[in-house]
C-alpha cells in the first residue's frame, strides 16, 4: 500500500526530471540554432547596410544591389522619388521577407 504510493511518487518525480532535462536541452539547441543563423546572416556582405555618395546624391540601403539601383537612377537623371521606387522594387526582389511590396 504505502510503499507502492511512495514508489509511484518517486517514479513520477524521475519522469518529470527527465522530461525537464529534455526540454532544457531542446530549448538550448533551438537557441543555439537561432544564434548561429543570426550570426551567419549578419556576416554576409549582402545583408549589411551599404551607402554610396555620388555627385548627384547619396543612397543607403540594406542590400548592395538596391543601393546600386538607386545610384543608377540618380545618375540617369532621376530624382529621389524615382530612386526610392527603384530601391523598393530591388529590395522586393533581393529581400522579399523584409519589404511590404
């Protein structure tokens, strides 16, 4: 009677402890994967902010191809609105997850 009850409590406590350890390991692995992904993503050249200053203006974006598109529009005689539109379209292609277009 009483011995079975005590054994069941100990078994339940051991099961809970094992489950909690598994959860802690899983959470740790997920955190490590997320951190690794963020470190790799931030170390890519195309994910860093790029700024170009020319005689006709300055362009700064989060992707070098979008910056290049804005600079080309300005150098071709476009204004800031034209360059901004070109930049948004370029960002929509190279970083679709980050834009609202």
